[in-house]
């Protein structure tokens, strides 16, 4: 049995952060009902390419849900939703700031009907502050938060991360908050309002950088593949492609020194400890670069692996998925009634990863089914 089996979730969210938060819950076993307008979640159109008429990103974050079409600007639809909410455990929403209050489906309104309801909101900038009502998307919040300024080459232009880490990270924080609220409800019997935002998530990702700034008052330099703290801890070019070497302590650096034919580095006061290597970063990195380019990637990977120095090729995502390690994890899973595999959850329970039980829904695919279930429950309650 999946850990959230029996938990009912109502999602009125679109794009990425809110749907992924609810998607995590659905893959953990919750029954997630996705409320959509007649045209559907905007993310359905994030293509081409498309899979069965909807974009790949939509499928990726909406697996195993049921879809009902409701016009939330219609008072009758809102009244139906309020009657439905009596049997719901969790609401996940990321509508435009101010919309849920205007529609009468905010936390206070719905918890007045169902005091056990856990109500989770995801926004761009958070529930408080002068920007609380501003909408926002991933790139603008990465820019505003300072996250872009810690990526890329020092002295070069700011760079956005290649994955939507604020949307997906906020979804993870939302899911964590919901799980905590469900646990607390066991003791209190009451629901909780959970809030998170892309901006808060960005600040959280920057906690290590900020801690360094607090220590010495200087902005951390950027290192495209490496670390501002550890040396040697970055990528190096070889004859046949780059590799990352993570000699994260003095013992590993000593091994590296022997591998590249410079054992004296391990005793050199400039390089023997990380503080010295950091002070003489350009000198030691330049020397290693000149040696690494002389041989192939495979040559160096074999040498470092044999010595127990952490290293890895810089793969494309296809190369990574083709590696036997990816197959061993079972992360890529087949999806019932969908011709394309999707990523499963990156966790297991008692050694077993939750399998994907269903594809993402078509727009309003389950409207009749959900309404019939609600009517049956209301009739049963009336008969009692």
C-alpha cells in the first residue's frame, strides 16, 4: 500500500509548481482531482512536441490524477466545489495572487466548511510583503533572487539554471509541508495552512552562499563546474571530452597528485591543504589542466576510479539514462496507456519504488465520474 492511499487531494493549479506538488502526492498514492477550466491547464500546450495531444512537461507532473472541468467564475460551480470539499484532505493551489479570495475558495472559506482541510498555496513571492500580489515565473524569480548571479563563469553574464529548480523545488517544499501537516492533524484533528513560494525556495538554495558571505563579507565567486570552497573540485578537459574530479579533501588530493605524476604536490606547502590550494587556485588548476588534456577521458576515468578518487564523465541526459546505473535504479517507468516512459519518484519504501499507476488525464476526463461519486456520498450522508 502506498503511504498516501486514502488521502483525497483537490488541485486547482496550473503550469508547473502547483501541479508537481500535487503530482508528488498522487505518485505517493493520494487520489488527486485536478480542477481545470474548459481549455485546460496552460501547460498542456507547452509544445511541440506533444505526447497524445499534450506536452511532455504536462504529462511529467500530472501522472495518476483525475480531471474535472469547472468554471470557477460560475457561482454554481463554486458552490458545488464547496460541497465537494467536505470530503477532501488537501487543497493545492497556485492561482494568480488574489484569485482564490475573489472566488471564495481561499483557505479561510474552505476551512470554515472543513476544519480538517490542509490548504497549500504556492506563489511567486510569498504570502506577505510588498510583492505578495505579483505574479511570477521561474526566470524572473531566478533573476530577482540573486540565483542567476551565482551561476556561470566568474566575470561572465548571469546564467539561469538548466532545470526549473524553483518551480520543482517549491513543489517539493509544498509536499513536505503537506506531509508535516497531515502528521500534525493526527494529533490535533485540525487542518493547517501551508505556504511556500519560488522566492523563498530560491533564498533557501542560496543558504550556503549566504553563510560564506556572513563569514567574510565578500560575494562568492562563480565557478562553472566547481566549488568556491573546495580545490580540486571541478571539470577538466581531456582529449576526448571533459571529466569532473572531486578531490574534496587532502587525502584525495594526495592520490590525485600521484595519478597525474606529480607526487611532490602532496608535500608542497602551497598545495598540501585546501586553504593553500584555494589561495593558489590558478596555479594548481592550470597545472592539472595541462596534464589532463594529454590523455583521453577513458584513460583518466580508469586511473581515478582505480585510486578511489571520485570522478565522472560529463554526460548528456541520454548518456546518463543509457548507463547501466540508471537502469538499475528503475527511475524510468512505463506508464499505462501512454506510449512514452516517465520518471518515477526518486525514493523507495522498503526497497520498492512506487510504480506509475496511470497517465496524465485528458481535460475533464473524469468530470462525470467525480460528480457521480460526490452525489453518491451526499446521498449516503443524507440517508444517515
